[in-house]
């Protein structure tokens, strides 16, 4: 869901500018490098339980505080590996 918000320039009380942001307050077009496990599962089109059981051991993760986040680039590599595997069968 995209919304349009008006934000003042940093460090000024000047005129407001219009910026499009997605529902998570990121500027449109900015892609996260890290995904929550539930978002990583959605990215692959599987449920969270399936992701934990079959895919989590195969992808790179990082801990930030107590949150385990999945490196999006490792998901893309996993997809390429699965595609190559399917093509060779």
C-alpha cells in the first residue's frame, strides 16, 4: 500500500516536500537488505514453518538484538540454485 506524505527538509522549517512511501515508511524503490523470517517466507512463497524447516539452514542470517533477519541476497542465491537444480533434472 503506497501513501503520499509531506515531510519538511531536514534541519529546516522551510516548505514541505511530498515523498511517496510504502506502508513501512521506506521511500518507494528502496529495497531492504535484510528481511524478517516471515517476510523471507513470503518472498519465497512458502509458509513460515516450511521456511524454518527447509530453507532457513540454507540461507545467511544475522542477529540484531534478539531478532533473526535473513539476508535477501542469500534468498536470491537460493532461488537461483533451486532453478538450476530443476533445470538439470
